[in-house]
C-alpha cells in the first residue's frame, strides 16, 4: 500500500522512519519481550524513554535550566483551564490576544476563573499587529497568545513585548517548526499531534517560579506542581505517545535540529504560497508578514470550484485538504514531517487544475 499525501491539520503525518521503527519494535522493545504499550511506566526501560525525550526537547529548543518540561494529558484544550488555574492567581486578571478559534476557546475557559481582557486585532483573520507593554494591563497575571493559528493560517511574526508580565503561548500547531527563544516566555504548551508525535501527550514548558502559584482549590491533576514534583509520573502517563515522540525528536536531531527544519519548512511553504499567489483561481488572504508556514488556507471565489478541487485532489491521493468549516475552502497543513515530494504534488495539481479549468 502506497502512502497518500496527508495534509491533515492534526493528527497529522509522521516521519516514515519513525513509524517503521515503531512497527519493528512493536512486539519486542529493546529485547524486553514486550511492547512499550505493555510496559510499566516505572520500569527502567520506560524511565529511559522519558528522560531521553525530555533531554532531546531541551537540546532542540535550548530550554534553560530554570524551566520545567512536563508531559501531560488532556490535550492543549486542558491547558486552556490549567493555565488560569495555576497563573490567574495573584491579581485574577489576564490579557488574551484573540486571533482565532483556539484563542476564543482559551478565553472561554479562563473567563470562568478571573477577569479576562480580550485584545482583538483589527483584522484578526488576516493580520496580527505588533504589541508593546502599553497594550497590556500593568497588573495582569499573564498575557496569552496563540502563536500559530491552525484554522486561520496566521502566525505572530513578532512576539508581543510584555515587559515583566509572563507571556503564555499555545504553540500546538508550530512547536519545533522554527527557532524560538524560550526565555521570552513564562509558559509554552502544545498538544503533540502535529509536530511532536501522536495524540495523547501534551508538552508544557514552564518557568520554575510559575509552578507554585495555583489556587489552593486547584484539583491535584490540574496543578503543575503535581507534575513537577513527580517528574510527570504522578499517575500513568501516555507511555506509547511519549515513546513515539522521543523518536520524532531523534529524527529532528538527526536532520540537523530546528535550524534545518525551519529552512525546510520555509521552503515548502514558499512553494505553496508562490503557487497560490500566481494562481488566478485561488487566494490566500493573510498578510504576508503573518502567513503561517504550517497551515495554509486557500480558496476560490466560487464554492462549486472548491468542491471540485477537493474531490479531484482526493482522487489523486492528496488527502485532508478541506478547510476548517468556519473558514471553508482548502487548507494544506505542512508540518515538519510533510515530505517535499508531497508539497510538489500539491503545487503541480493546483497548476494542472487551473489549466484544465481555463480550457
Ligand atoms: N490549540 C491549537 C492552536 C490547536 O491547533 C489545537 C488543535 O488543533 C488545539 C489548541 C486543541 O488541541 P487538543 O485537541 O490537543 O486539545
């Protein structure tokens, strides 16, 4: 069976070499005679997997020692609640920059626990302006942003300057896709199922001083301190997902790390944006400075044409190109593991479709 070109926004394509290794080790991991799925999370073999996963993430993102790396469950969506439970605790005020559907969900959860000020860009679907200290409440407990907006296809090209107020970022759809300076953040979170591995594990990178501020009423499982004290082993972690994530991190390291991945991602995204920009049928409306390099929406003016494109693309093995229902049209997600050949297949198909249409 040949693999299709999978443009899914998540869960999404994984490196073939990682899947093959998982397949090889499925019944007998490292001579243990059992699968990682069947192994105690307190066994030596699994402990090593966890430690290596953390060490690799620290190395790839250059995470400073005063940050904890936590492996949690509940997806990025649970972080929408965990963040306020842990951080909205001093002045009970936070600022959220509203850049799309996921930011809106984060705002909805935080609003249950404190006083949230929503900052909405003038054209949230197409442009994210720059923000400086004056843009925020001086006594906010934190400022929350969604650095890459999976549905809208926008990305912060410039981080807000929040001064001493901790910056909290949902990086679910572009973590490890480009270099970041972890020191600019108080907390970063990401569900794994796009750039890190399979669904099931959520990574939180949090500055030490932000891990002991939770409300006293905060449930144990929602308190970062629980995971800090127990090295993410307070209860059974998503063992198989962490094992695959470790291999994805090894794959990134072998490729040359985040610098190389970033160059590759920018090249893949440029191929597609250039094709769309040269097209007479399709458009991407995002301001060039805020164009995501991971999620690229494009649409024709006519709904029938979008439908026809999606159907023909699907027949050609170009899968999961349908845009999110709130945006319509198409969306190609080009995460780290998306092969160059598959992006080429898509750009060739767009050109071919346009030629046939014009005849
Ligand atoms: N935040 C962003 C930016 C996302 O893209 C997603 C999922 O696509 C989520 C949050 C929700 O993630 P999860 O399904 O892991 O809760």
